[in-house]
């Protein structure tokens, strides 16, 4: 019973990170939200999810940035700010470490692929067909 309660508090902290990834977050603030001490929250989070809260936050921000680099016509600096980084250098180095290429190169490579017909599934599947299978159309 107590384990389930701790797991709920841990999930609340993880959801808090996911909901506020674009804001500056601190371990003590997240742990306080989960009603745990920072050390205990860090240890239990790593044991449960296999990564630290900071690694989770970086991974989440990079995933959001990857999506924005493909789908939005914002500059890399604007995307850097939207995902919660103040320093473009920090963002670029973390992106390079996670993805294996710089954000600009990532965007160029994927945009180059998008000129090929039916390269991405979203281009190959008509929206009405996709919505039907996603259950988003009212019958």
C-alpha cells in the first residue's frame, strides 16, 4: 500500500516535469511537489524510470525540439527558448549529444527528405483516412 502511494507521488513529479518542461525547474521544487526530499526523489526516480529527473527533462526537451524543428518554421534560437533553454550553446550541445547531429543539420536532413514523395507516413496517408482510424471523426 505504501509503495503504491509513493509511486503515485513519483508519477506526480514526473507529470509535473512533463507539464512544465519549458519552464526552469529545480530538483528541490519537483521533489517538493511530490512531497519527498530531493535526495529520496532522485534515488527513487532513477530506480523506477532508469534515468534521473534531469535526464528525463533533457530527453523530453530534445524530443519536443525535434518535433518543432520538423513541423514549425521557427529559428533554432526560438525553438531553444520554447523548449526551456536560455543558452543556445547548451541547447545545441545537449541536442548533439542526444541526437548525434546539430539542430540545424537535423532540420536540413529531414527537410531534404520531405521533398521526396511519400517519404513520411503523414504525407502518404490522407488526413481523413488517418482521422477515421484514430477515431477523431464523429460518425
